[in-house]
C-alpha cells in the first residue's frame, strides 16, 4: 500500500478496523529503530462529532511532510468529522481509524518491543540526560528488569482500559481480561511491597482491601489537590514535574476541573481505578444523558494520560516504576484553558491542544 | 471415498471464490447437507454459496461452490439510550435442517437474531387476465376472453426473506447462537447471559444462564461461547473467559446457574505469567458430531474433552506454541484477544483451527499427525496441492521455514468450517474465502 492510498472505496471503514485488516501506509511501517514518536493516533469521541488527530514529530519520518495534517511540524488538529471525511476522500496517507472506535496503528506496536514500549518512552524524554532509565535499552536490546517490565505492563493495561472506555462499543470480554491482569499485577506488587500506597487517610475509603493501593494511586491521577497526594511523589505535589513546565496560570483552573470529577461523588469513594472499571462496565448499562456527560468528561482526562504516555511525554527524569504513573499525574494536571500556549515546549503544546476540547 | 489422509496430508485447492467487494468475513458455516455454505461479513451481508451438482463426466472432483444468494441481513443501528452504535457485523450463522424446499438460517449481530428463509423461484405465472405481463393493469373493458394463468419456467431466482426477528433480549453483545436438537428451540448467548428461544416466538425468551454479578465492579468472568448438545436436547455448554466450561442440564432448574459439570484443567505452574488468564480464555467450544466429546479453543491450543471427565482434557494440541514467548507483544497489539474458532470433520477424527499469517492447522486425532497450511492467493491456483508450512520458533531457520518474527499478525484465520460429510473445508482469511478439498486420485 502506498502512502497516499486511500481506503477501499465505498467501504464504511475509512482505513481499517481494529478487529480486521489494518490498512498500513509505509509512513506507519515500523522503522528499524523503533521510535514512539513516529506514530499516529486517532481518537473518536463517544459521539462522532469531533475527530481528533494527533501526529507527533513528523521530522522523524520523511514521508510525514506529505501528509497535510502534519506539515509544519508537530501539529495536532481538532477537526470536525466532515473535514476529516473530506480529507480522507482526497486520499491522505494511511489513517487508521474506524467510525466507531479509536484505533492505534498496528505499526505502533512492533513485535520486538517486548515490554519496552514505555521504557523507550522514558528514554526518549531523558535522552538528553547522561544516565539511562533503569533497564532501558540503550541501543542494545537489553531486557529491562522484571519490575520495570511489570510496571510497563501495568501502564499499558491501564491505557488499554482507558481505550476500552473510549470505544463506542466496548468489548466486555477484553475489558474484563485486561482489568483482571491489572488486578493481578497490583496484587503481586502489593505482595512485593513495591506498591507505594498512602496508608491512613485513604485506606478507609476503599471498600476492597486489595484495591486500596490502586485506589489511591489512581485517585491521585484525577485529583490534583493535596488531599490525596500522589504516592510516588516524595515532595507531595503531583502537579509540578521536572521537565514539564506548567505555567502558573495553569494551576488556577484546577478546582473547576476537579469539581467536575468530584461531582461524581458516588464513584469517588471507590477511587479512580475502580472508577474506570465502573465506567467500563456501566457504559453497558443504561445511562442518563447527564451521566453520559460525566463519562465524556473523564474521557478527556484519559486522553491526557494516553497521549502523555504514548508519545513519551512522561516529562520526568526520575526513573523507575513510579515514572510511568507520574505521566498520568502530570498529564492530568494540564489546565482546561488555553491560557498557556505559545511559550511552552513540545509537551505542553500537545497537552494544550488536547485541552482545547 | 478413498482414505483421506495419505502419508502426508494432501489438500487440493478446488476453487477460491474470493469475495471481490471484500468486506471482512466474520463467520462461515456449512449447512447440514454441506451443499450450501454461508458466510457473514462485517457489513451485515450474508453470502451463500452452493455446491455444483456433481458433473458425471468430471467424476474426479466434487462440485465447486458458486454464489447462490446474497442479502443484507443486518443494518447498522444506533442505540439512542446509550449513545452507542450497534454494529451490523454478523457474529454467527447457524443453519436449520431442511424440512421443505426452502432453507432457513439464523444470523445474528451483537443484539438481534434473525431467521431467514431462502427459497428458490424458478417458475412464474403468466397469462393473467387483468394484468399485462409487465404488471400494469389492463382496462377491464378490453378483456374479451378468459384464460387460466400457467406457470412457465424462468431463470432461477433465489430470494431471502426475514421470517422472524428476535430482538431486544440482550444487553450485552451476542457471541453465540446454537440450535437445539429438537429443532424448535435455540439459545443465544451474550457476555453475561444465555437466553432460550422458540423459533416461532419472537416476543419472549427465557433466560437460562445469568452470570452478571449484582455489583458490576465484581465482574471478573464473561461467557465466551455456548452450544447445545447435538443429541440431548436438554444439555448445553458454555465457556468462559477464565478457561472453564460448564455443562448445564435444563431439566435441573429453570435458571441453569449451577452447572452439572465443570470442565477445567488445572494451571501449569511452570507456564504461569501475567498473561496466563488471558490465553486461557476460551474463544470457541464445539461438540463433536457424536456428542461424546467437545473441543475448546484457547489462544495457544485446542483441547478435546470427554464429557465424562471434568478434570482435564483427553487431548491437547498446540496450535502455535512459538507465540508463548511473544505474549507481551501480542498483548500490546491486541492480538492476544483474537478469537479463533475450531471445527471437527464429519467423522470427528480430525480437528482444524486457524492461526496467523493465514496459516491454518489440522490435527488428526488417530494418527496424532498435524499439518500447517496456508491460505493465500500467491501460492494457490485452483487444483494445486497445498504445501505444508513450518514455523521456525528459534535457532537456525531451515529452508522453506518461516521465522516467528516474519509472521504477519494482521493476516489471521479466525473462521473455518468443515463440510459435514465430505473432506471439503472452508477457510476465511480477512477478506477472502478459500475452499479446499482433499486430493482424490
């Protein structure tokens, strides 16, 4: 398939389907040196109104400039469905999306990056620093440590759960299997004692003992205020992450944002992780339109997470198990307003576009 | 019929009716005589192929399959309450046994099951008194004589009409339908519930299995497949995402939440990983024609169970063990969630299932031989004999072997079907349908 070749004419699937054939453009073919930046992610909101196209760092792949959406460098666009459909008929390079679900291009995951996807993401951000992320491959295909692998798997699973959440038609079997995997990892990490839980104040809230740790951890993702600091931040403030220059103005609108989440009080006590599990399963139940809005509100935050993690915008120089989750924490602190724009770095440019919903 | 398996498996390509307007094939099923082969696709269409009547001159081959009928079974719908689209993809097709000239099949998408009648019309009435041949009404005053309309032959027309629509009974996505041996009832299974229907009654169904927990947070297991026993009309099985199969007897109680038998193989501790549960999830369960055995397909293997022994399968066949070391990558790209189907041959001596790279595998239960074959257009013209393939797991790759890393995980064979009487198989790649038969000398 050549770059620029459009999808099958007349097919309702513009580029492929997550379960079926994934149309691949050489732009997305796995490069010999796999790099998490040369990937294309498309998202479809629950309501197919706004299509969001994220494309990162086209300079890595010379084919990218041909793509009209990526010309001009690192760009993200929020386009209406009609605009995007118009583009597709003009035959841009290999989009992978379906009108119903978000799709990550097959090329994004190569067979060889066993458990190293996030490790590489970490590496890329800290490429300027001399020391390497623990266990990350530095050119050679060194296997990361078991704990890093496990952490990567956990991150990947949480991301997949978020994706499930965003799918228009969530596959319950897949969600259940991924959720069980996450629980399994978390149980093992709890047994190992590597799960850093904030003990007293949160312990009482979680109804299920074994999910206390996840409860706290993921709550810290969604609530930036100090009442529940992120467990992996020694300094107690999850929002200021080295390398992620968040403008001070950004912190002001935090409270309305968190109140949006806090409004969902019935779920709060069960914690963010449970919340996403709940939402996954409850999506399948009948919902009132009001709660659907809440659902989409959380979809927004999950985009931060996904984007932060997958485009390597972890923004942390600290290595180790906590950093992947830090991505969630840091990404979630991005402001809902577009006040911080021009003078921010690549990371914030990306995050801010996400916020512009 | 000559012995099917020679020294080596010989499979001759009979024909390859590649669906030109390719939409992704989502189910393949022979009817009870094997004369008809139905395929469903992601676009909600059903295409039925019919075997040519055997040409007496060309007695060396069985008939080829040609398109018999195409119809749109399901349309995309929108659930306004949940703001979710309902896919029109056909998840399963099951044929009813033929009772009269017409054929009947059940087809289902995620939410709605439909009973279709496929009938032939090869005669039409001519000679109406009040109508012209093109259908326009004649002026009655011009009618001077009367004649009796007669049937005259016409080109064969195959019509499909929906006879029953069984809707609004499933909250979750339907994954299986199975017709009972009484040919009056059938079951439909979604992720959490199984319903029993009567073929004549569309406004009611009985819920016979419900594994939905009171609190959805506690959900850890879903139903992945269900099937009625081929002979006992009160017995059915359902498989779960945790690798268990439950056999239920509908005579025991109205709600079959308590199984009569639970089939589960204890986990092998040496193979334990974070992916153990996912790869143990059963994607398909099929009774043997005899009814004595059942076959389950999980991610890496096919297992044959004797219904009388619950604690372990009687036979296990590894489909693609070389993937065990790649589970993390397969988890990343979601291939680990692929649901492969499996099927028996007519005599229950051979089982078949699909794999990646357009490979499919057959296992002979008697000789314990197995073979890997590929369904691809490049290598197969009609009448060519399929060459066995081999995947090299590690180390030195021999000539003609394919290394694991060069497998194409986008080319997967999820759906296969075996003719109920003859050695003809239908194999569906993503967009193409291949039909193979054994080499008859």
